């Protein structure tokens, strides 16, 4: 219950999904949290729910001045900053490389990569004042292979992984650890929000995501749906002193989604492939 006792954290994208799950866990573990997001109503609800332990700050992470003000808010409201969880995000531009535009590319990088760099930039002076702390960046399994997200999103998340490594190298002597989490398929609003942004109506977006979530436990070797709490638990480890010798890493929290292709872990898929091969052999003979 006290793994984050006396710690002060900033969490971006705090109003929903992974960010929200992490606010809840950090508060339960004794932290005070600046919950940063663009969703004001949800953010204010959160502040009311955790009166005194959570302060909501309107922060659009694509705006440098908002990021700077958010870090300052940790100092002004709670007296300092120990932990930054750079987590806000969305699916970004759906374009392929063949129909990419400069605007779509820059928008996605601004939301997913520049925001993380600037988050660190403005958090560091406050974390140094506390003689060190922890920065956790949300990357994605899309950083690691093709087929997990649009190309701009995947490239931005790969950037987050490397940004994490290099920042960890630069900040170790200041006792600031920097690590990244690569979530797999996690049940959050991100999918419906992406569909709405692409023009799908509310009813259809709800129906499609419901279908996706019903199949979710079957998406990876571990047969359970990925939930925000699964990522929050890893974030808690990185945020707490238990990870005091861990920096510059990225870890998949994905139920094994990235261990290999489906036939490497799903016996039904192995049988299906065997049967197809046998059929093809029969047809030839
Ligand atoms: N859900 C998944 O399967 C999954 C997988 C891999 C990575 N991720 C990453 O996890 C992070 C959190 O996403 P989630 O799945 O919890 O989605 P979510 O939609 O539930 O939450 C994202 C939050 O970020 C906020 N946000 C979006 N744009 C913002 C901006 N410009 N400024 C400030 N806040 C902004 C949203 O308002 C929302 O509250 C994202 O970085 C996402 O890329 C999610």
C-alpha cells in the first residue's frame, strides 16, 4: 500500500485507459498525482474522486507551454516531482507510407514522440531538485515489428524506445532512471477514438470495439484480455524504489503477443496449418 509513499507523480493521458489505471494504482500506493489530459470533465471528476491526492491540469502534450506548466504544477501543488509517466497518446495518422503527408507525419510525431522528449526536458529540473527519480515512457509493441499499428505511430513509438535509452544514458549520474513500457493489446478507448477520428459513427465504433474486445483473450499466448491495470502494475515497479538498479530498458507487457507468429504458440493454428499442408499434398498427388 505504501510503495509510492511521499512520492509526487505527473501522469499524462490520465483521464482514460492506461493513464487512468495508473492514477488509481499510484494513489492507492500513497503517491500524490498531477493528472494531465485534454479531457477536462473526466479530469475534474478524477480530482473530485481523489480529493487532495490528485490535481487535474489541462495539458495538451503537443503544446510545449502546457507541458512546462504541468511540471510546474507538481511543484506548486505538491512541492516537487519524483515520477513522470509520459503516456498520453492516440493512434495517429492512419496513412500508409505511399499516401503519407508531411502534416500527418508531423502531427503524429508531435503527439507521440516530441511530447515525450519535452515532458522529460521540463520534468528533469524538478526531479533533480529531489535528488533523482523515475521517468516512464509509454511505447508500444508497434515499436518492435510491423503489423501492430500505422507506420507513423509505429515509428514514433520506436523513437520513444530509443529516446528512453539515450536519455537514460544522459541522466544516470543525476540518479534519474528512464524506462519504457511496450503494451500489447490493452482494453481502452484508444481503438474507438481512432475509429471516430477516421469518420466512423459512434454506434459502429462501439460495435466494432465490442467485437474486438470479445476476441481479446485469444489475441496472444496468455488467454486473458490485456487491461490498463496490467500496464499500471509495470509502471508501479518502474516508479518505485524496487527498480532502483533498472534504467534504459523497455519491456513488453503484452501477454506474449510478441513471442512469435501465431502458429508458434497456438496449437489450433498448428493443426490448421498441418491440415492445409496435407490437403495441398493430396491435391497434388
Ligand atoms: N491500448 C493499447 O492497446 C495500447 C497499446 C500500446 C500502446 N498504447 C499507448 O498507451 C498510451 C495510452 O493509451 P490508452 O490505450 O490508455 O488510450 P486512451 O484513449 O484510453 O487514453 C489516452 C489518453 O490520452 C489523452 N490524450 C490524447 N491526446 C492528448 C493530448 N494531445 N494531450 C494530452 N492528452 C491527450 C486522451 O484524452 C486519453 O485520456 C498511448 O500512448 C498509446 O499509444 C496503448
